[in-house]
């Protein structure tokens, strides 16, 4: 339900920017396209939490360069959000307090939740792995070296 609200905000923003006039598309067509993109992302997001599954899947026909870009963008970190998260315990109790992080950092709450969940997932996955932490993150989550660091 929240996705429909966010999608309608996106359609409103696109309408205010006169996208319909530039492309001669009706508001209904733009709304349909935006909702399609949100539904596709919802399906992709499940795979993005396990990047190796994304690279193995056959449902979406996505070239390797686009897959890598999607993974990098999904796991990208906002400096202001990460500063707020540093030093906190990555527990579900602290996940409930992310509205404060969003307020302090100026980032949307969804963005803060995604970054919190990603950092938590990466940490839990690699904390017990033997070997170099950065290499483990790179191999498990298919991230570039700078982002893995």
C-alpha cells in the first residue's frame, strides 16, 4: 500500500515537471509505467538482498553491467546515514529508531532502513567467515572494492 502512495507521489512529481507534455503521454499512462517499475523493483529487491542469486536468475533479462550497477546502487551508502548508524547496535530494536536517523541525516526513512538492513546483513554474513573481510564482502555481495571497504 505504501508503494502505491510513493508511486502516486512520483507520478505527481513527473506531472509537475511536464513529462506528459514532453512525451505526449497521458497521466494514466505515466502512472501505469511508474507502477510497473515499482512492481518490478519489488521483485528485484528480493534478489538484491542475495546478489549471487541475482546473477544466477533467469526471470529478468538483465545484462551483467546493469546487474552490477543495480547491486552497487542498492548497497551504496550515504555518509550522513552511516555516521548516524555507527556505534549503534544493529538490532531490530534499533531499527525502530531509524526515524531519528532519517531526521538527523536528512535522508528518507526508506533509505535509512535499506542501509541499516544492508549493513546488518553484510555484517552477519561475513563476521564468522575466515580470511580477509573486504574480499569476503566482495565475493559474497559482488560489490566493488571501494564499496566493500
